[in-house]
């Protein structure tokens, strides 16, 4: 191994200070006084600010270890594992001196970098939303199913939520609210088969509680798709045990997941009874504000027992989706075990009782498969009965490693110089893959929900967030994108019915979509600040249909898939275009077309001040610009496609030759508002009042949800120039700047000084944005790069990257990860930091590497060419598997297959 040149900082901890030095003997040492009034993390942050010289690693010289942890220090009377906090603050590897003595400095640091980049660890027991959020983050899955990262011994309570979700399994229930029946459709929490616990002698079965859990380490190995939960348990009578639980989801045989549960008595002889269940008494209760709504979705039809196998048959009580859940347990290393079963109406239990002795490990393995009538029809029950599992957990683990090896060969993004960013970029890739992957989704009629398969936020619905997710999938798995887009195609009829019900033509996709493609946005939502139900007008975000069109056009641009475009894509585009034509109304006074009754991505603005008729907004800039872009793309597509393809699609839709003329007429004449060179978010925006953010910051601190704050003051965000997230300038995230400027010219709003226009508008709107959505930060990060605000761009990027890791929105990660921002951060790394822009006929490259990173390596596929990139602060290295060409800094560059090209910039 090549010797690693490092700049280590050696740390020694005492009760009240950190002693540090740049040499291992701690000569020339300095000290930093700890503030006992602060949390340890806050002390570390202040310590980091106190250092003036750069470091590449932190070496812990005097930590102590326990059965599960070796980086422990004592602070304010508490024993704390300090590695995660130090890594997250300094973004460098943290190495224990014992590892250096064993392996040497270079290898120990190399191992630390590798471990940290591939593992998401939590080293203690948490509570409430924080624990829920960590379970979301450590979800395992395979695109078909998601299994939250819960302790196996946990039942649903305020601290733990062990849920299982299968893509596409929705159910609708009705709840009386304010004198009317409100129907909500939920991604269903399926029967819990991951429950395993134990009791000693005649005691109680273990529940996860502070007074029993002495130590806990939960480690998600993202490289191999395995979650390991290790605990040290001390029972009330002093008996101690070590418990190691593992779980993984099979990527290839996507119906399956596997559990391994090992118990080691540490200080006693006695009897242990293991209990494992498949529990269909579960309800949907992940989201606190939904708990008063109807939430019981499952009906058990039958429970079959066959020795160590159980088959539970059930169905959802409204959507009538049939379920078959098969489990099999084995325990070959447990001698003389007594096995018995117990079935209740909704719970199938299995018990294994045996005698134990100290320091011997006893292991139960459980395999679980889930089949539904959605993807396994008509022989679901026989298929489940005859299903064969991988015989051992070791075999399943090996298969998981091989499958994930293939995944990471395609989608790995390697960052040098920042272990925290590397961990979280891996987490984002991992989360994208367990939300959807080719082997599963080619058999499913689903798309990706905004929270993936990790929680019940937004009820598991599909939003415009697809726009942020598809970019990642497109560059690695174009076939997957096609499968996901078929979810929208299969719901064209529902979109047409929705448009017709609103007196429009064409296809109007719903803001929130579930099983059927009808509108699933709530009509009311709970304001947690006032505990009142307010009207929810988010369904007016008609731009979701533009996101569908954008994904179709992006897919076609990257793949040139003529078969998809002729069979499905054009039909979708024609129907969507017909809808926007019907929404565009000509105003003879202005000579412009107006699009009314909409909301932009901002979401704070639902109506004009004083509007009690709920008429929405006029001429939202993002909507109108994207409509013009879409119409321009579609008109060009109609020119380029064979006449027979166009005619066939015109016959399948209500789109006409007159509509084709409308495309060009409308796209040149949509109305926008300006004040000087500032583009108005919507018509009348500049008539709204300014707002004093500082006033509310002093009272509330976090003002990201100014809508809720203002409503608590009997006011409304409709009255102010304020935004939840990027809106007016969102089009600059979707399309190239050159395309944006051409659209403005087409609309007869020529931008005379593009640099000034973009600078002034970004500055204007970021000052009025509260970033109430995680997506806002990542969009503005890209925008700030455009105007040379690299420091602010990096800050916003890192806040977006860590938004779920630190749960910066005050507990929303408890309800599931935010998949859209995960996809968007990956896109910013490759498309803006590395600078590889795929939104045209060829790749265009213009790197903006952050100074905090040394190098970024990644791969992607574009137009059937596989690219490998390596980018530093001044070099760009590319290899392809076919002859092609790219634009590098606006200059065309031919590339020869399998020949590495290195460029400087």
C-alpha cells in the first residue's frame, strides 16, 4: 500500500480539558478547556474553531473501551462514544491509538476512512422522534419492500416504530373531521415479522428500555446492505446478556428478507425462551398528527402452520390487496430446544425454549417473504407456499454482498477529503436503491414516494419529487426510469378524469398520487402550532404534470429510446400539453396568455390577500417558463419524429393539428411580471408586503415554517413577499441557463444582461426564502454557484446533505427520509461540483469543485456510452467505453474508447 502522508492531531481527554499535539508523544502540547455547561458536541465545535492549522486525522490516545465501544470518554459523569461527533465536526477519520499500535498509522487511517465512509452508526439508545428518525435512516430494503431499522425486540411505541412497507400497497380509510368524512389513502404498514425477543427463566420478554440496555451499537453497513444491532442487556436481577441482531433484504429475490438473532448469556446459567411473531394487529401510527385518523388497514384471513414455517394470509380492507407472508425459522446450534406455536386472530407466535450457560452463543435465524396480489397473480398463495428461501443467513449475507457489489460498481460516488460527506453520499445512493431498483420495479406498477419505503410521512404518496429522483436513476439505471414512468402512463385515464372534473382538457396529474392516480392531497392539514385544521390547497400545484413531462423528455434525451417515445411517451406528452393549452387563457388587453388557479413550488402562497373564493395564483413564473420550455421541446419532437408515429399518437389522444399550432402560439406569449430586472414569482407579487424575519427569529428561532407562524398570529403568508423554497428560479435547476435565457427571449422578455439578471434575482429571492423544505437548500446551492458565492453554496449544500442525518426540520425524518433531497444532492455533486451536465445532445463539462474536497470519482451512462470521471480542483479525467465526444469548457472534445484523457482547468 502506498504510504499515506497525514497531518494527524493527537488528543488526550481529561475530566475538564482536551490536551492536543501534532505528535504522538504529546510534546509541545496545548489544551482546550471544556465548558461543562455545554453538550460535548458543542465543546467539540468550539474546539474545532480554536484550531488554526489544517489536520487530516484525529488520534485518540487515552479512550477506554467496553464490550461494544472502544472510543469512550467520560464527560460530566457520563460515558460517551466520541468518534461520531468528532468525525462529523472535523470531517476527518478518527483513529484509536490501539489500532495504530496494531496496524501502523497509515493502515489504521486507511481502515478508519473506509469504515466511516460505508457505515452509518448510532452508539446509544435514543428516544421519541430522534429514535424514529434513526430508524428511518437505517431502513433496509430492495425497491419492493422496506424494513425500518428498529430493534427487533421493539413493538410500536413513542420510541420505536417497527414497520414494513411494500411498494404500491395502499389503502383508503374515512375519518369524520369537522362534520365531514375525510378519506385518506396510506401506504400500509404490513404485518411485523421482524419481531424477535427473549425472556430468561420466568421473566418478561425483553422490551427496549433505558434501565435494561447498558450499551447499544446500531451499524448499517451500506456496502453490503446489512444492519447489525448489538446490545448489552442487564436484567433487574443482575443477569447480563449480549444480543446481536442482523437483518438484510434480498436485492435479487426481492420478496425476501432475512433475520439473525444471537443471544450470549454473560454471567448466568438458566433457561431462555425466544419469541418471534408475525403480527398483523399493527396500525399506521408513525406520524403523530395522523394518529387520531382511521389507521387499521389489515384483515387476517388465515394462519397456516407447517412445522417451523408459518403462512399468514391477509388483505387490505378497502383496496382488497391480498397478502401472503411466509416465514421459516431455524436454530441448528441450539440443542434440546422445546419448540411450540401459538396462533391468535392476528398474531402468529413461535417459541423456542432451551437451557443456557455463560459465554455460549445461541442463534435463531428467520427468513421472511412477502407476496401481494399486485405483482403475484393469480397464484399468489401457491407461490408463497412453494417459495424456497436461501437456507442460511450466512448464504443470504453472501448473496447480499454480491448483489450490492454490482450496485456500487455502477453508482458509487467517491469523495476524498471529507469522511462525513462520503458517508452521506453513500447513504443517499443506498436510500435511492432501496426505494427503487431494476430487479424489483420491472415487475411493479409503482413510482417512488417522497419518503421512499422508510416511513409514513405524506402517507407514502408520489409527488413532483420524482423530478429530483429520476436524475440519479437515469444516469445509472435508465431501464428503471422507464419502469417508474409507466406508473404515470398507467394512470393517464385518472389524470384525464381529474382534468375533466376541473373543466380542463387533457391529463392533469394529481399533486399527491397513490394507488389509483386520483388526487390524494388532504383537503385540510393540522397546524401543530395552533392544533387546528387549516385548508390545504396544495393540490393547485399543477406543475406536477410538468415534472412528469420533464422526466419523459429527460429520459428520451439521455437514451434516445424511440420505442418508449412512440408507444408511451408521446401519448403522455400530448395529453399533458392539451391540459396546459386548456389552462392558458388569452387576454386581448395584454396580448398574452394567462395561466390561473395555480400554486408554485413555494407552497406558502395559496391565494391572493383577501381571496375567500380560493382562486389560486396567476402566472406563476416557474410554471409559465416550464410550460414554454415544454411546448418548445414538444414542437421540436413533432418535427423530428416520423409522421406515422405522430399520426398514431394523435389518433390515440385528443390532441389535434390545431393544438400543434397552439404550442408555438402559447409558448411565445405567456405572461410574466417584472419589477426592473426582478422576475415576479407570480402576477401581483410585488404588491405584497415585505416581512421582518428578525422579528420572528427573536421570538421563534427557527422560522422555516413561517406559514404556520403567521397563521398562529392570525395572519397569512399570502400577504407577504416570502417563500418556503425555491420557486421563481427553480427552472434554472431544471434546464440549462442557455435554454432558460432562450425561453425568456421566446416569451418576448429578453434578458439584456444575463449575469446581472441572474445575480440580482438570486440575491432578491434567497433573502425572502425560509428554506421550509429540504429541497430549497440544494436548489439554492446550485444557484449560488452560478453567481460565484461558493462559500454560501457550500453551506447550503452541506445543510441539504446532512438534513436527514441531523434531522434539521425538527423531527420530520421520524416520518421517513426525504428522498428528493437525497437525489438532488447526488445530482449537484456530479452535475455542478464535478460539472458534468447531461441536459443536451452531448455532455457539457464545467467543474466547480469545492475547496473542501480533494477529488470526486463517479460513473454514469449517457446515450449508451459508459463514462468514468475523476475530478480534482484543477484536473478532469475521463474514460469511455465507446468513441464519443463531449464539450469541455465550451470546446468540443473527441473521446476514444478506453483511452483516458486528462484535462486541466
